[in-house]
């Protein structure tokens, strides 16, 4: 799925404040692959997804029109899933899966206060986010009326918010 600025119009506030149209885009693509490793015994599955989104954000400050702007918030997402299933015998099977998402965001404009007050481009920030989950399960049939499932899981979330250029070292590696 691909959409770029040539397919969109200026939004209401960008038009009203006579600002240059932001260079927006949205791209989403990926693949899945799965199949047997050993027929009727072991199977694998892999999924990879890439999302690139450059979303326009309007800054409209009626008392300071010189600060009005239409910056673009950049989001670069990688989603990965790997899974393996194994049927040990008719009564026992196990599986393991790993999910990983990275989603750094650049040039975020976040209004602050209650009620939310507009902020200027100088108040932009960056977010770096890494989420991972590793899960293991063992299923055992213990008779005609009993089944036991044993599960272990590990989850990690590593997120940071910082001033612009904080994530600059990884920025070019994340973009295609």
C-alpha cells in the first residue's frame, strides 16, 4: 500500500494559514511465509511488516502567526513475528514465538497543559520504541478429560522520549 503527497490536498488549517503543503506519505508492505519443516510434525511461520508514515501536523497560534507551521511527524515501524510449532507425539506439542516491533517517531508536536495549548516547532520531540515478546508453551493431553498447558513468556518494552536529533544515529538505518 503506497500513498504520497501527490494524492492528497492541503488540509483546512494549512490552507487557512497559507502554509506550504507538507510532504506526507504512507507506505505499508511486508510478507508472510510458513510451512512444514517435517511433515505433520514441525512447522514454521515468519511475518515481516514495514510501515512508513509521514503525517502532517498543524501548528496554528492565532496570536503568533509567525510561528504557524505544518511540520511532518515521521514514523518508521518494523513488525516481526517468528513462530515454530512441534508435535512431539500424539499427546505432547510445544511452540515458541517471538514478536518484535520497533517504531521510532521523529518530529512529534505534542500540545501540553489542560486545556491543551498549542506548541511551536521548537518544542518537538522524538520517541524511540522497541517492544519484544518471547513466549513458549507446552501442551500435554493427560487423558480423555484432562489437558495441561504450561506457558512461559518474557516481555520487554524499551521506550525513550527526547529532544530532536536524539535518535539521529539510527535514523538513516531505519529508513529505506
